[in-house]
């Protein structure tokens, strides 16, 4: 049985299902919910005035607040399932950040939703899920 399970979370139903799967299947493992902030998406937001540096800082702050809200939701979801989890966030290209986090934090299993919330990944199997499955140094469960 895995001792440390990583569950990438966003606000998709699939990531909610992946967290539920991890809590039910690995109740004795350490479970970490991870939200990845992709700085490439910061500039896709509008209605912020100022210099490029100021815009980036404001967008980064807004995204960190959103990440903390998502992670709080994950903690509450897990608590409803009788599971206490750890949470963390990372900044980077989503699939790369997930794989790097797993390698750097003694994760021995990843449970990931089949599709997330971002653009083209909703069209395919889930480009993030597929990339994580191909590059992960540990086993990956893709939850549909």
C-alpha cells in the first residue's frame, strides 16, 4: 500500500473524485492535495491596470488566494470522508510541477483526475493526466 499519495486538485469534478478515491482507497496513507499555479495563465486575466510587474504581482496574489480556497475545500472534502490531509501549492507548468513534486517529496503514488479545468486538456484524455502518467516516477491512478 502507498504511504504517501499526491492528489493534484483544481475546481473540476474529476479532481474532487480523485481526492475521494485517495481517501477511500488509502485511508492510512499520508495524502497531500496539491494545487499548481501556472504563471503562463496569469496574463490571461483582465481588468488589472498598472505596469507589467504590478500586474504579475496582483495576478499572482489573486491566484494564490484562489489556490488556498481550493485547498481549504479539499481539506473540508477529505474531513467529510473522515480523512485528514496535507495541502500544498506549487508554481510552474502543471504536469511538470506535479511530477517534480512527487519526486522531491517522497510520494509513492499519484491519484489524478482524468480531466482538469484548463483549455485543451478538457478535449483529450487530459493532457496533464496523460503527461503525468507518462513521466511520473511513481504509479499513477487516473480517476474518471
